C-alpha cells in the first residue's frame, strides 16, 4: 500500500498580524462612523440650502435680468442720455393650449390692450407653435401700454377673487432702450449706442465700460416636494457720468449756430450756410468744456437719418458705402477730430514765444510793405502794407509781414520749442474719441525752411485741431498754465454716490505770468481797437484774435474763418472759439462771420454765467451784422454756383 501524504498544517496568524488587522478594522469603522455622523449633521443643519443649490443647477426655467446703462448728465444733473425700461410681449403657447377655456380670454385681452396685434395671427401662432414656450408678439412696448394688460390680468373682485382667471400664457420681458431727451443737443459730444449697449460715438463710446453694468439672472427649479422655486442674481446697473457741459450754454451755442446757417443757406451756393460751423466754450482756469457743438446737427434718437442733409433722390442713388461715409462724416466731432490750418489765431502764440524768450520786446517796431520775399513772395493781408507796426499793433491789424519779420529774431528753434509747449502736434488727452495724432502735420525744427517758419508763424502750412488751439489759448491768457481739457467731472453709481472725481489736471507751464499778462493786454486791444471789434459785446471787457485761413489748393479761394476770444479782460472766466468752414458767401475771406456768431452767443452766455458788465455801454457795435437783414459779403448768384467737390442738397 501506498503511504498517504501528510497534509501541511494550516499556518495560523501570528499575534502581531492579528493586532494589525484589528487596528485597521477599528480605523475603518471609526472613519465610516464619522462620515455617517457628518452627513447626518449636514443634513440636519444645511440640508435645505444644499438641496436648493443642487436643484438650482437642474434649471427648468431661467431668464436674463438686464442691467440699466448709466445716465449722462450735465453739470447741474440735467439728463442728457438715459435708459428707459421697455417690454417685449411674450406668449407661452403650451400654457394657452393647456386648457380650452384659456384661448378666447387671452386672445381678447391681447387684442384689446395691444391694437397692433391681429387676432388671426395670434391664433395661427398658438395653433402652429403649440409646443413653443417663447414667442415674441411685440417688441419694446412702453410701460404705459403694458400696464392695462397687467391690470386686466390681475383684476380682483371685492372678495379678492380674480375676475379674469383664464388669461394665461402671457408675460413681459424687460429690457432697456437708450433715449436722448434733447434729441440733437450736444449730439457729437454725447454720441449714441448701437444694439447691445455698445457706445458708437462720443462719451457713449469713450466711457462705454463705465456706463455699462452686468446682467443678472433668474433661475427656476423644482424642490424636493416638486414645488417650483426661483433663485435670483440681481443685475448691477451701470454708473452715471457727470459732465462739465452746461445744457443752457450748449443750447445757446447751437441756437446761434443754426440761426447763422439758416440765414446763409442758398445765399451764394445752393447749399447750407457753411460746410461746417463749430464752437467750443471752455473754462480756461481748469480745462472744463462748457459747450461743444458743430453744424450740421443730427438727432441722437434717429442718428442714421440723412434726410436733413440730402434730398430723397440723392439718398436713393447712394450705395451702402456712400451712406456709411455720409453718416461717419455727419457723426464726427469737428472740434476734436478734424485738422485744419488755423490762420491768424496763431499769431498771439508766435508773439508769446518771442516775448518769453526775450527775442521780442514791446519797444520793437517793424515796417510792413505788403509782404516778405523767400523762394516766393508771401504777402500780407494788406497788399499795400500797414507801414510801421509795433508788436501790439501787429496783432491789432493782424499783420502777416510784421509777424514774419519777428521770426527772423525768434528763430526756428525757439518757435518749434514753444509750439511743442503749447501742445501743437500732440494729443490733448481730452476724454472724447477720435482725437488724431497730428505730429506729422507740423514741421520739425530740422525740416523747417525760412518760408515754412514764416508761414507757420501766421497759422498757415501746419495743421491743428480746435481743441488743441482752445486749450493752448487758455494757457496763454490764464497766467501760463496748460490744463488738460476734459468733459467728465465725476462718476456716480446707480444710487447717486460719487465713485470718482476728475480733478483739473495742470499739465505744464507754457509761458510766464508776465508774458501771459502782456498777451492778454494786446488781445484786449485787438477787440477794442483792432480787427476783432465785431465780436465785442457792449459793456463787457473782452480780448481775442481773428483768423482767416486760405484752404488748399490756395487758388480756389476757399477759407476757414475763425475768432478766438475771452472775457472778462482782467480775470477771464471763459474762452470761446468759433470756426466757420467755407461760409456760403461770394467773398469768404472775412472773420466777421465767426465774430458775429461769437458776439451773439456771448450776449446771452455772459449774463447767464453771472459775469457782469465792467465797461461803460456805448449803445453801438462797430462790427457788421452778418446774421441780420443788413448782411455784408454775400453777393447772390444766378443759382448755378456750387461748392466743388461738396455734396449738396438738391433744390426741390
């Protein structure tokens, strides 16, 4: 017999292994007990809250809560731009189709409260889109038109029972529509928005992120008892910007600009009173813009309307690109974006450079014989010559010849240095979009020939913008301090609390106090005894300088005429700059056009600003009234003349 093999005895756990297993078992049991306890505690203390959070993620219904874009207001709080709540009428077809008795009451309520809705069309929608929960029946309906439906839907009897319980499936989606209460007032400054609260031009564009807020959200969900509940994340409204614009001064400026252009419409050309008329009124002591306007105007509530500029037949012939180009031209803010040769308003800056460097002094005289010879003859405004000119009389007569002779002493290095000090060729940093880089539009010292220096000295052969010129001129008469021009002074939140304040920014010193005082005195003589007399308001001390710039090509006899002024003489409280681009007259080369607009504006603005008369009234003004019946420099034509290269409205 075979011997059986002995089985190996089962090896038992050693003592230390049993101890380790027992310890592991106890640790796992303890961890499990802790987790069970923790879950029980969370369920007891915060179960409901966590349940809502989880259920809110399982969204059964949600909608956007729109923010309200911030307002734009003037310095006194008058609203210039605001966002008004409007409502889209939404139909939930699934609800209306839920019960047969809902259909007729809902249809009757809709058609009675919203007459523009047709019963047959709504029936067709309910029938063909029976599973749709979101059908827009009407868009941007004002609240006063929505309210009657809400009252009808919610009406109850004396017992608190709904009178019309079967009106179902209609709700209103809120959104905001941008509105401009003053239509065209300060249009190029304020700007407008396009779809989606996107600022297109002006302050609306520059401060777009400040004015915009953040949308909120409303979520619907079912809780553990299958009850429908909502979670709301509120919208954050945009901030309001407070501007330095004074709505009354702005209104006066635009009224006088419009009066001038109406007076000169079809005067010599079959066209508007000018290609463009623009005015800036600013505080020279802090850089605040009180008014800024350019003609032609446009309606901010209907900015794409060209009918005020072109005839219907012209608009019909335009391609889409032509219309867009015309609109861009209409929307541009000439005061900030356009460059041009300024003409003789440059002369005070040239004199200031000479006085400040000591190369010119008040005792010097110059003989004007009608012009100066360079590589070509550069003539004076008086072809026969002014004779002997002092520095003061040079500005009073606006003598080109004497100014050119001053440049021989000033030199191109000093002239270029002071042009840079005054900010020409540089952006002012104004808080409006579209300010161009003009560095390439002025001469550098190394590139400047004697004839370039001579012509630059009286404002030809270089380009600037209106805001550059007005800001530089402010420093010239305020003691020499250059302030960065700005339109916004403060930002507030939706509750009216101030978030930030824009303090006046003194950028640099352009000239000394003594030079500023001397220039201001000269400019007083320009208005009281010289070429600027037409701009004078009787009873007020004023200073200023005229400008008549011949446009390129020179032989076309097209001019941009201007006047830059300030008041009162001793302590200037405002600077006003008016330009008229190609006045509609046979002879354009007269600053009287700009001077008269300036005078008519200041007649109303100075008293409004509580600036009192400081001189004895004479009861007369030696200037010519180019806005009245005795208008000069007009010259009617036979109706055939037109502005070359200019689009003009056809005569109907």
